[in-house]
C-alpha cells in the first residue's frame, strides 16, 4: 500500500488558515497550568453541546441504548458530561503534540506496564488492544515515555490536511503510523517483535465485520483482531486510559489474553467487549459516544438512528 505524504508546510493556502489559527490558539492554551487548560476544554465542550444538535442526538441515543437502566435525566446528564470530555480532548491533543515527557509523567499513573514489557522481552509482538476514548491522544505519549517504541493504527480523515495533523501529532509518540486497512504492515511490525496500538471498536462498513452485542445491543464489529494475533504471532494486551476527576490520568494495561486467538473470532471479540465494557463503566462519559456505533446493520435489525431529529 503506497503511503505518499506531504509536509505540513505545503498546506499554506488560505483555505487552511482557520485550522492553523486554531492550532496556534491550542498551542497557547497548552501553556496554561494543566487544570486551567482542561477547564477551558470543558467550556468548549459545553458550547459544542449547545450548538451540536445532531451530534448531541447521536450521543444521547448511544447512551440510551447502552445504559437502559438509567433514567432520562441521567441519560441527559451523561450526554452533557460527554461533551465536556470531548472539549478536554482538544486540549489533550495539544498536550500529546507539545507537552514535555516530564509534565506528562507528573500527571499520570501507569498500571500493569509489566504485562507489555514481559511480552516484548520474549521477542514477541504485542497488540495493544484499546478503544476510542476521549483520552486517546494523550495516552500514546504517556505510554511512549514508559515503553519501547511502538506503532499505531490510524484512520484517514476526509481532509488530507487533518489526516496529516493527526499523524504528525501521534508520531510524537509512535515509531510508525499504519493505515487501518494495511494489515500486512501491522503483521510485519508484530513479527518484528514490536507493539501495535489497535482499536477494533469502530466499524465503518460491513466488510470484515460480524454482528456482535455491545452492552447487549447488536452492532457491527470488526473481527480482524484474531487474524492479526494469529498472523503476527502476537500477545494481546488490553490497554485503556482514564481521566480522573482531579485532572490526572490513569493508564491501565491488563494481563495478556490467554488462549488467544481461538478458532472463533466472534467469541474472541466478545472477550474484548467484556473487558472494554467494564472499563467504560468506570468512566462512561469518556468513551467516544459521538460515533454511530450501531449503524450499517443487516436487514432485519432496527435502524437505531432513524428518528434522531426528535432528540435534537
């Protein structure tokens, strides 16, 4: 797969100026004390909540589906908290690009790092099995400061410029960025004894996906994790970040899955979902609910987003 890239300096025409201005403002915000910067992020999130009717409806629907035991008032409150978490994501994206390792170490606790290091010491590749949390961009920088170099899987944005901004930001943390369809490159990294950050919790089409329950709700989910582990001869170590109420971060690596992969990729994904759901329950506002998790279902399944206009 050809990977032709252009330097950020090539995106200088007026159409890109608003984005450059936003990056400049973000750079200044990252100079603030950490908790003050996060407070600004929460303000941005609250504004997004007020104006983002369609996105707010998607978040609310996902939360209603996954947490039916909550009251309507609790659904609304969790939706609001999610937008504040999204606002803090913007600040954390800047911290992932510009903050020093010393600063990030001062606000982060690592738990279970030995699970990754032990597997790598054996010469084995490791799938850092994660998911899309709002703390994603800062978690890579923290892990990079505490582990050998690793690679990260990314998804192309519709904008070539935004894609390059995301990749160059993440390359502060990782050795290589690998496009999510480039399975061969992932396998090569794993067989070379490297770790690869991989998040299979979002499915963008039905190809390579199966209907698997997520919080008890049928969803299309990618089953490539089993193939990657088998072809890459890799250990699978779950890796989940969490933002604490005091503004600090907790990065948790769990013990490697035993007897993984099995001969049943769907069963393997259910194991992943079980640990993912447990972590989400510990910080439900921080999962990426703004994605249409339950879309593109086969015939016979309900369209969970058909009546969103009523929820705006």
